[in-house]
C-alpha cells in the first residue's frame, strides 16, 4: 500500500478540498481493497485504531457501511447516535468531540444536520474527521462511490455525461456529486422541479447545465442519478404532492426509453419505490444501485485508511 | 452620565468638520466651557484650559448610533450598559439609540425607568432607549406609544421581529405620528425566511444553507414606503442590505414620502463571499449580500438616499458563536470598529468624501430623531470626536471594551482610528 505516504489530508470534510490526484489516489486504493471484500479477510490496515461513528441524524446505510468498512480494516468501532448522546443533555458538538478525542479515538465519522459541521470539527480536533453528511452541504464518500461506480462501469470518467434528477436544493449528495464529477471531467446536467433546481445553481457550480426539458436531460446522459425526495426537509411549498412529483419527474419505463441503450440508473438510497423511480427500473438491468452500495464499502475503507492509517499514533 | 467637566477645553490646530454647517477647515480650534461648545475662551479660561494638540487629527461632532444593543436589562453576560457605552465611546459614539428587545422589553415606562437608572450610574455616553412598536414586540397589539412618548421615548421599533401585518403598521404609523415618534422598521417578510441562515444566492446554494432572498426585504420596504405615503408619517428603515430596497427607497423619497434609511458598516465592507468558510461571526440579519448590493448601498450613501450609518452592534459571548453555523445567533459586535470599517469601505474606496461619512454618522441620525445633537454649533453640548485617519490598528479580543466576543473584524488591519471622544466636554475615550 505504497500510496498512503503521499496522502496529506487529516480530514475528509468535502470534495471541495480534494484534488483530482487525491481522488485518483482514493480510487487506486479502492481498486486494491474491493477484491478483498469477497475474501474472508481484508488487510488489517487499521488494527489497533478506534473509530467513533458520531451520527447525529438518522442513518442506516451510511453508518453501517462505515462500520463494516472500519471493521474490515481491523479497527474498533463505536457508534453514537442522537438519542444516546449527551448532546440531548445540552453538551455542545465541540465538547462531545473533544471528549471523544480525549478518549483516544483515532477518528470521528460525523453525520450532522448542520452544513459546515464537519469542517468546524476538523478545525477543532487533532484527530481525523470524516464527513458522512453535513446538512445540505456535502456527503463526500457518497460522491466518491458514485464516481467510482461510473469509472468501473465505463472504464473512465472523462467525457461522460451524467444527469442528476430530483431534489438538488436540499441534497448534500447532489452538491458533492457535482463537485466530484466536475473534477473528473464529467459533464453534469441538473433536472427536476424549478423549486428544487434553482437557476442560480449554474452560477454556484460553474460548468453545470440546467435542463428543464426532462426528455433532453435524459436522452443525452450516460448515467442518470436519481435523488430521493426528502419529505423531512421540504416545506410544502416546493411541490404540490409526491404523486405530482412522480407524474412529472418520476423515472418510469416510458421515460427510461429516452435513455441511451447503455445508460445506467444510479441512486444513493434510500429509494422511495414508485415515487422517484418505478420499482422494475430500480431492479432492472440498467440499475447499478446495489453495486454502488458495495463500492461504498471499498471507497470508505480507502478513505479511512488514507486519512487515519497514514498518520502516526 | 457624569456632570460636565468644569475645566475649559481647547482643541488646537485640528481639521474641523461640521456637516450641519458645511464647515471643513484644515486648521482650526474648538473651545469648550461648562460642557458646551463656545465661540472662544476668555484669556483667563485660555490659561486654565486643558489643551489638546489636534495637529494631524480631525475634530467632528460625536457620532450618533441609531441601532445598537447594550445587553441590559436581561443579558448582562453579553454586554452591560457600562461595557457597551465604554465600547461606544471608544468607537467615537457620544449618543446611542438602544434597541428595545431587552428582557424585559421596552414596551412600558417602568422598563424605561430601569434603563435610565442603570445609565445614570454606568453610562459613559448618552443613551436613548427606543420603545417597542407593539406589545412584547409580538406584532399583534400596539404598545402604549403615548405613554412611552410621555416618558421620553423618541423612536419605536419591533427590531428584528419586524412587523408582519400591514394593517398594524399602518395604524402604528398614524398613531405614532401623533406623538412625534419616528417608527423604525427591520424589513423582513418572515414567511419567506424560515430557517434562513445567509443571503440567498450562488454562495448559499454552494454552501447548502437556506437563504434570505433579497425580495424578503424589498417587499417589506415597499409596503413600508406605501404606508408612509398613505399616512404621511415618518418611517426609518433599518440596516438596508439589498440593491432593490435602495431603489424602492429612492423612488419613495422622490415622491416626497418621509422615508429615511440606514446601513451598517459591515454591509458596506463585506459580501456573502466572506461566508465561504462558515464564519459564524458574519452571520447577520439582514445578511451580507452580493457585490452589486454593496455597490448600490455605497451609491445610496453618497446620494443621501441612505442618510445614516448605524453600527447594528449585537454583542454575544464568543462561545455563543462557537458552534455549528445554523445554531449560531445572528449579529456582530461592531460599535468599536464601525467608524474604521465605514471609513475603509466608503472613503478609502473613493465612494464618498470624509465630510459625507461624518454627516452619515452625525447630522443624518440626529435628524431622524430630531435631536439637537450632531453638530459643533456654539451653545450645544460639547460632544466631540477626534479621529486619526493615518493610524492603522488591529482590533483584538483583548483591546476591546465590549464583552461581545463576536467582532468579525478582530485580527483585521483597520485604517483610521478614534483618537478621543468627549461627551459634554468630558473625555470618555
């Protein structure tokens, strides 16, 4: 595992702060680790290390993926979720994290409802902070696994066209995906209701294109990335109803027929079957949704190893 | 407040600027006796006078702040009237209008009396408490404006809560005008700003933070202007942030509406680009907006469409701001850096000249409150500020008087410093 000596970042708080070379380094490491997932053991690169999953917002998939990734590498994992934490007793995030550091943990994997929370902790702590989602800001490991899935599927990322469809406004996945894909030479198109895909996104993320015509947005894409409609974040003003969303923007067989023959369907999960995607499509031959999940383990192993393993205790 | 200093004061060889009279003399003297500005001192008084060498300094009327919070009553860990007025003095302010959203709030003469008592003991500068416009600044029923006016209140406002109901604002304007009260309004349509953290624009989209659309300010400013025209009453719009609002105020004024407006130094100096690192100290309401907004505010300041620079001093303990961005309170501790920030943003940039800046800090706010203060006219109280424009300085957590740990300009090199502040001829900073 020669690459780890060149890794400089203590934290992974966002895609924004990663260079293309660093993304390639993560992918190279994931390439080495991915085959070991089918073996009894992966290399114990983090043996003797302790990782704390600090999940202050509900999550099953991401927390489990981080937990499995860390355990595969031989690390001890402790998970803290909102109800079990002293934050409900009024302790600040900073104090909670300083305590975890004082307990001699090597890293915190943070899921938090506040945008900027991971970078805030990264500055406050000497140990590694890995962002597992901060508000509507970033979810870097999801974006890395999405891009990694594209790379494995198409053999490259440069020149690919990806359409992200759905709730961009409230989505940290969308933001990280846009940044990550742009760094990897992918042309990104955004589509969905104007209330959830505001025009100024094109200014916020130079290079992305907004396409209001769904057919045009789908027919040019090598991959379509569907985003879950986050009922819990939206006020009722953003669209009339889930049924209306499905009728206007849901991916069904008719709309999937506009896709290129080899185009793939991606989704970060959890899926709302029958809302943003028809069940048959989610399970169909174009879907790579479950490969994304497996790739997520390899990507998170790579990230944990690079950020934590590269640092002396 | 202390009694006037009996020692005569003689400020020599300063550049004297007095916007009310249009005076700008490169080298002149100012004389003070018994707390009042006088034309000259008698030979005997000249001998006993305290002499201050004003060479290289600007002497101007003491600044008047229309928008600040001094913690008391209710939040003495953030600021007290003692520390807040020391900070005001250090910032060159000799008169400050305090916002009424204290605890208890100033919707009754009793709280007013309490503040007066604390001030008579602790205040270094003149404190004028504003009253609330509605009871408990809840926007539902009018506060007893007549009683507040009788108790000496000059201005009423619901501050950051804003008034969300146009019928209440209309009646408030009509009723307040009877008593000569000026209504101040924070323009924000709260139905559009649920969960908002910063200006809505490209940066908020990038950061994943909910935004205050400019329109949430423009809409209320437009309705306020319409109601000022309907009622013929005076209204003063607090801390403008958006270019559209500036345009709305300009048009209303050109039609003769009695509308005045203010801006904060931070809105003249910075934009939402400064929030890229989620700096909670720059989390403000109204939020820092875009460069085009900042330029429009500077242009309006030059024209006089904005006639007031107000500090918007909102002190918080440093730990209150040491948290996740969306958990942090809005506001910045600014009263000590207000002049320097405005000087850099407006004068050093070439947008306005120094006498205009001083007018916006003195005669502008004085005319909103219809105060006698804000000039160097003989016979008026000797509220004077001395400015050293050449001086560079860096505010630190230690060299400030305010308890507010949320001064966003700490560590930044500032240009132009307050070299002395006199209230009624007595030096307070």
